[in-house]
C-alpha cells in the first residue's frame, strides 16, 4: 500500500457520496488520521506489508505464539530466539486456522505440532521469546471492512464542518452519519455515531488478551 494508505481519496469519496475535488485535501488529511487511529485500536505498528524484528512475546501456552502485527505471512521466514536472543532452530509455524491472523501454531521440522523452546535440562518452558516475521496487507488483500472503517472516520471528521457539496448524510451497512448544518449537540452525536460505526467494522481484527489457545 502506497505510504500506508489503506484507502484512496477517490474510494472514500465514492463511499461517502462526495463529488468534485474541493474536499480532496481535507479527506486526504483525515485518511491519515483515521488510519493512525485504526492502527492504535488494532495495536499494530503498520497495516502495509512490513518486517517485524525481534518482537518480544510472552509465552502463555508453549504450543502457540500470539504476535502483535497481522496478518502473519507464514510463507516468509519466521525466526525465534530465547530470552538471551540465541536463535532457536528446528521449528516451523502455521496459523491456527483459516480465520487466524496472528496466532501461530508451533510445529517441529516435520510439521508435527509441538511445544516451543523447551530448555534441555530445565523443568520449565521459556516464558518469553523474541520473534521476527513478515506481516501486513497489500493493495489486493486489505479487507473492505478496514477500508470502510477508515471511510467512516473520515466522514465523522468532516461531519461537523461545512456541508460538503450536496451531501447531507451517508449510509453504509445500515449505519447513517449526517454532514454539517447540525447543532453542537448533534455534531457531538454524529461524531459518536461515526466512532461507533468505525468500531463496528473492526472487532474481529482486534487483539484479544488470550492466555491459552
């Protein structure tokens, strides 16, 4: 994705029903703001394809690793290190299901499920590791729901400003947000509606504090 923009200005205008180019600069600014907000909510460093190096992960269940960024590309090299940053070898990884995005199942070199980092001569598994991996979306794989979430936040950002063109309101997925011409209380409500709609699109991508899988 160019410059980590998950949706183009033109696509936002189509979703919101905005015509002309007068609002392009404002929309572009709000795309960046909404994308940053989305990354914060999803707790990811980036949504575009990127490499994560030596991410520290606490191990609750030695059969699985839950990483921060997503979706993890298991076709790319994944390396793990112990707490002293000594590389641990002999492991491969797969996502735990077709719907999983950042929970990895630990496999041995033969592809058999195993447990990670058992310390030879020790009684306990490692309680933390460092992992390097590739994650993120391309222009072709970014989910429409995440694009829509950003579009709704863009709409919310301009909802309490002057009405844009002839657009009075927009509706996606049964959710409606009105533009301009509102009282202060209505503008606040519109902003809350935009935020609620934003969160409506993204729960399945949010990180859950799972201690066992």
